[in-house]
């Protein structure tokens, strides 16, 4: 089984502001899947990793880390300006085409 996350977005809260953070960050929300790897098991900067999102076993999102607006190092640096990151913390940022409310099922 591949590692996964389930953000369990609260769309009514997400749509209250131009930013989506409010609907994705409730206390004790955001379950994670079965396996994780450490940074030493990834290519430098996680470059080239493929990301796939599935719904009921069907691929609804597919992207590459290289398509991020900001690279992984920039995401970590920016997050660490506003919060104290600890070993094991997870950062989930953005999404590729195919996200829930605007899903295009023709992938």
C-alpha cells in the first residue's frame, strides 16, 4: 500500500476566505496513510517525485513535484517562519488539477 493523506476538507469553511487554509486545519484532522520515508530515501529536494490522487480506486489527480510553484526547500523555509517545525511534521501544500469541487473526471 502506498502512503496517502486524507485532508477531509471542510468546504464551507474553505470558501469563507480567498485562502483555503481554514477548511484544512481543524484540530486533530488530516489522517495519513500506511508508510513514510525519511529524507535520505528521497532524491535531493524530493525532485521528480510523481504524485497520484485516487478516489474509489480511480486516478483523479496526477502531478510531479517539479510542477510545484515553490520548491520543497522554499515551502519548508516559509512554513518555518510562522511555526516551529519538529522532526516528523508533515506539510501538505496545494493540489494538482482534479481537486474535489472542480474535478475534471477526464484524466
